[in-house]
C-alpha cells in the first residue's frame, strides 16, 4: 500500500426532502448572499429552484439567480458569473444541477475570490490558487461526482482546450442529495451518468502492482452496486432505492475513497475529454465510446488486474487470467451497450468521417500535444493514443 | 434507504513516516501550543514522542506533555488534563496512542473550551456542548476508530458509569496513521483491536428491513479485509501491508461510512461497556466475550440479515437462511477464538464467580437501569440482557 492523504470535508445531506435544508446549510457554512448557479429550465420548471429559494429566504439568506450552465461548461460562462458575483457582493456559490452546474460554481468561486487574476490562469495553475469562496451543491444528476470531489472541468472555447483542476478549494461545503430529483432525467443522461460513475472507480482500479485489499473491496462493491441498480433505473426511473444507490455511488466513486493507497490514472478521461472538446459529446458517452478499445489495447500488460476485475465485478469463473480479462472487458462493453451508450467512435459519431487527421488531432489533444504520457499500465503517448482511437473505430 | 447525513472532515495522513508531518498538520489547523496526550511509556521508549516533539518544534509549535492515559480512560484523568491545558494556554490537543489517548484528548478539549462547566455534565449532555478545542491524533493502535469518529468514551470512576458522547466536536482535525507504529503491539491488544474494528461495522450491519446495497458492500468488504489481514498480523506483526489494511479498516469502520442509509445499533458495545466498567476488561475482549450469545439470542428474529452476513463475509454456501445464519455466527466466534479472544464470560473472567447478582448488575448497567431498550432487531431490556449474559456464560 502506498502512502496517501484522504480529505473529504463535504457534509452530505442525503434523502427525501433534503433540498429544504439548503438555507440552513448555507447559513451554517457562513453564507449570507448566494449566487444560485443552475443549468437549463428543468430545475425551474420542476419547481426545484423555487423550493430552494424559499429555503434560503426562510434562513435569512439572500440570493441572485445565474442560470444557463451548459454540459461541458465553458470558461466564458463562468467568467460572466464572476462579474455578477463581484457586483452583487456574493459570499457563497450554490449549484443546483449536476457536474456542469457544480463545476461552473467552483470556477465562479475561484474567480470571484481572486478578482485581480485571470480565471483561466488560475485554472491552468499558471497562477497559484490560494483562496476561493465556499461552494455548496444540490445534486440533480448522479454522474460527475463533483459534489464531493476536489476536481472540476471547464472548456476554453477560444482555444478548444478542455481541462480540469484538482484542488482542495474544489471541495463543496455541503452536498444535498435527494434521489427523487433524478427521476425525470432523460434516459440518455441517466445512462451517461451510470457510465461516468463506473469510470471514476475504474480509472483508479486499473493500476497494477500495488496491494490494497480494502480499497479494492470498496471499488468492486461499488461497481457491482452501480451495475445492478443501473439496470433497474434504466427500466424504472422512479425506483427510489435504486436511484439512491446510484446517487450515493456517484459521490463515493469520485471522493478519492476508491484510490486510497493506490492512486489514480484517469487516462480514459483524457481520451473522452478530447472527444467532447472537439464534438461536444456527452461526457459519459465519450468514455463508453473509447473504454473498450483502451482496455483491449492494455490488458495484456496487466492481465492479473483485469482478471481480478472480471472475477470480482462480473463474476467470471475462469482460472486463466488472460481469458478472464478479455471476458471482463467484453462484459463491460456489453453493459454499456445495454444501457444505450455508444461503444465505438462510429456509434458516438455516426455522421463523422473519422479520418486519420481527426484521429491525430484527438490523440494530440488527449496527450496535450504529446507532452504527457497517459495510463499507469504503460506509457501512452500521442502515437499509442492514435492507435487506441483507431481501435475504437470498430 | 433511509435519509442520512455523513460528515467526515478529518484529514487522513497515512503511511510510513507520516508522524513527521505532525508539526505541519497542527500548524495548518491553527494550533500554536499543544497538549501532547499519550498513555504509558511505550510511546516514549520507542522514540515516537521525541520524533513528534521534534516535528512540532520544527514547525514552531510549542507543547506540554501529558502522559498517563489509561485503557478505559477516566474522567478524573481528563479533568487533570483540563487543569494543565487551561494553565498553559493550550490551543490544540494532540493525542498519540489509541482510543484511550484520543478519547482523553477529546474530553480535555471539551473541558478546556468550557472552563465554567463540569466536564461530566457536558459528557452526559446535561449541559449542551457548543464549542471545543481542535484535536489531532497520531494513531499507534488500530482499534477504536476514534481517530475519525464522532464518538468518545470515558469512565466516571466515582459512579462506575462508562459512557460515550457522539458530537461533531469529537471529529479530529487530522489523523496521522503510520502502520509501522503498530508492529510492537502486545498480541492480545492486536487481537482486541481486530475484534473492535469488526464490531464497529457489525454493530451497523445487524439492522433488518432496510435495503442498502453500497453500504452493505462496503461493510462486507471491510469485514473480509479485517478477517484476512487479522490472521496475517497475528502471525507476523511486521507485515506492513497487512497492518496497513487493519489500520485503514479501523478508521473506515467507525467514521459512519458503514451506516449510511441504515443507521447503527451498538447494543453489543453496551454489553461490553458494562463488563469493562465493572471488571476493567480490555474493550475488544469484552465484545468478543458476549457477541456470540447476543447473536444466538437474536438471529431467529432476523434470519435473512444473519444469513447474508454468513454468505458474504464467511462464504457460507447453504440455501437455508436459518442454518446459514447459525454457521455464520459459529464462524465468527471461532475466528475470535483463533486470534486469542475470550468468547464467553467464563473465558474473559475465569476467576469471577458469575452469580445471578453480578449478571443482574451487568444487565442493569447495560440498559441504564432498564431505562433504554437495546438492539434494533427486537427490544432488549434488563430482563433480556440478563438472559444474554447468562447465555454468554457457556
């Protein structure tokens, strides 16, 4: 087991009606005037924003609305939020939504607390981030895990770069999670969320040669839980218990608990981010589209690890590591397909002509112009990344 | 799944050499003058206290030593610590040791921050606890889980009462965990620690009729991990990876993660606390001595739950719930015995004459003079508690 640090200070408030505790939670965290960050109209139409505002008012907390957070949230939109937050003397950023709203809120918090610095410079660590405003989240999509994670992702539309920042300042003060709020998710978003949740744990699992029993047990148990309950919610979105499992898994999958003693990789995310930056694909779908190719490209370099995954997560009963590993990969890809996710580039982009030039562009983007090596199984540069994207053509 | 809140703000600093980060950790948490709370001479003799003091000095943090924390820590000793902390203007309490040192530190923190209130009144919630000093822990015994828990236990020697308090003020700011520090534990303490860790999860597991997939997966995985690595460390205490698993399990077992959506019971702890309050037995041993009787008394009222435990934790392959349940109980008792724990009252107290009067005294103590009902399987008052103690005679 490697040395590690683990810090998850986010207070989880989980269950039916929990959004009614928003005002009290903001007040307890020291907020007096909130920027309410959310996405499209569904949070308004469903009455959720109104309920949250009522709770804020009852707690004596003021607020300003800031809607319009988009999937693959942009730097420009966050910068707009910073302007409003500064003008309105906001001291707390409250996100209502999924990863897009929460990551936008985190970016606005960083920008508002550092008015003399360019947000993208802070984001890319060109300028060190030393302070931020407190952020809270009311979750409506179980997927990104941003409600408990130290990470956030923005796209700079001017340069086409999609990048994440990991910092303790990204930890939400509280995360309010009512599974009922996810009953009305579009099915494609539900499936993409399930994929993203699985991937957050899988990106921490496929690191060979480090012995971590408890971390493995938690990871494997979490994956079994998502797979089982994912099947249920795809047929019955109003199943409270199943949605509750998915939602709790989304947080545990990405709050670093599944990496303790081993660390993380996140190379598949790099492949997906490059795809989403160019084509604006749904994040979870972009991961499903490349994971099978990524795994097939690498499993022979860590057959024992992939075999353990197959046996523990998919109950594969085969004494041979290599063939178990392959069966586990096939089962995972089949699962993604069964919940409606694309499992190849042709499926995610049927109208795209996947030329060598596009593959090359994606490979360069995923490896930051061939300056970083991906994967902790073996080093993946731009050349190998292109081979993986080609394998994902199918 | 029931509604829940989960809040684990303790920063975990885990691994080899982590005690050298003590000074920095105290400073980051705002401490400038530390009361260093520890137990007997082993922390001094091993050079640990000296290393910690060096780290504090290097970080510019002052300190005063306060040794002598005992197993089943006492109110009187904590009160002595409060006097010193007040006189010396201490602003941070740092425990070096296991649950006894950490619980003593928590009590001193509460007492010092509330100089006008009696510590036992705060402890028993006669007077509400509204503030405390920050506490940190350097763990040398994996057992109590106090390093990440919201609980602490003290014995009032004047009245013979042993009682716990759960409060957010009991959360350590940081927990430094170097598994190497546990290599020299007496084997009996090692085994008692293993038992206590298992019990913290089992006390949250045996609550019927609530569906919690992820929480069950984590609990079952944790128990398998402790059982497996417990066997290893009982034969080879210098096995770093195995001690690391035990140590990480001790924290996860008691930081509330294994109760999310279900809650907790802790009735076996009540039976054990009564035994330790009267006879000063090692905490873990007191749990092992009664658990088998407790389980046999109750399993027929929740056979599905005990059967799940048997199948998932002990790999019992039997389609019948009742007989699976019984086999799981037998396997657990046999495991406790195999690591040297007493599994009956006669084994824990071979020289005690276990008269009806003593059984009655214990039963009344465990149920707070028959004023509270134990267990969430079915209500256990003083009468039933006496029956369980008698079953534990064997």
